[in-house]
C-alpha cells in the first residue's frame, strides 16, 4: 500500500481445506530490522502460506507477530513463527480469551481442515503482553497498539502506524463481508472501538476481512451495520417481540456483503440476547 506496508487479503468466506485458515486479511510491515506481521493465520500451515507470501515481498525475516484478538486467524499460527525466532505480542485480555477458547478452536480447526490440514497447530500464546496501550519502534517504524475491545472478542486491538496513517483493525472492522457477532462479542463497546479507530482519521484502513480501503468504506460495512442491527433488535424488544421473531429484523441494506445469508440470523439472535440482558439489569 505505502512505505513497505502491505495487506495480504485472503478469501472472505468460511474456512476450508482449500485456504487452511488464511480466510482473513493480514498485515505486513517491512522494516530495516525485519518484518512485523499483524496476525499469523488460523493454523500452522496457514502461517506457512503467509510466510511464503511474505517471501515474495522481502527476504527479511518475521521478527514480531502481533495478535489483534482471540479469533483463530489472529493467533493459532503463532507456533510457526515462534519456531522461526519471532517474538509474539498481544493484549493481556486477548491472551486470556485465547486460552478460554483454545480447545474449542482447535477442535473446530480439525473438523474444518481435517487432521492433515490442522497438523502442527498448537496453542502458542504471546510471550509479551500489555494491558491497554503499547508504543514501540522497530527498524525505524513506529507502531501504536491499543486494546479497545471487547468488540468481536474481548481483547480486540488495533495497530496504528502514525507516520503512514495506516491502521490494522483485526476483527473490529470487516468490509465486503458481513461481520459476525460472536458469543463473546459486545456490540455496544464494538461501536466505541470503531469510533476510536475513526478518531485516528486514517488514510488507509486494513480490516480483519476484506481489502484495504477508506474509513468511509469501513464505516459503511461495519459501523452502519452494527447500528442498523442494534436499532432493529431494540425496536423489536420495545414492541414486546420475542426471540422467535428476531428474523423480522430488516438487515437487507447489507445483503450484498459476503456471508449475508449465513450470518444474518445468528447475528440478530446474539444481539437480541445482548440487548435483552441489558434491559434486565
């Protein structure tokens, strides 16, 4: 994209044997001291594929991997890069969420990729953690990390390159694909996380899924969707609608996004439970 900053864009659909867990977007920053990788893929073999793609850009080694969250694509490839000498860095909350879901994610990985596809993948957590914010300089490039989750997962973190005005959002932003609301998501604080990214006024947004683009595109596909979904579910609750009626919530303005039919129902269901719980408190 700019100044030795790259986005590796995987497919936007569900994980399969064909992609080995590269079905997301990953960041590559080439510095004089080596490569900083934002997110390592969802398996050992996914990490190997990402490393091969990096080799087409530069022969410098990956010296640091930053995990932006607790979803599989954000950390299960850590072991591959750790074995090659890379440091692993993540927010403490992200590591705690990774630990809580490790068994579930590894089981799911084998179901989706088969034993061969999942071979070599194991739990490897960050050797360096931070609480809310961490600034560092590597090879003359400045990085600002801020944990703004819970969003999709509790430890969701963005990586901001102030000189280049590029932000890597992890799962806080999805473009071209309908975002997924997960069992540990919090859509209220997710909106606040997006707004923290918007306040940076980035020139380029590298989403967790989809191509790098403008803040306007990120807002359209992520923030506007969350607002529409929450408003629709709240209107249902306000009129006494129950969970069986959540399919009535209109999400059609976003039907062109990949995964719409697969995700719209589960998303509405989870947001209903979230907002209902808040009303009961």
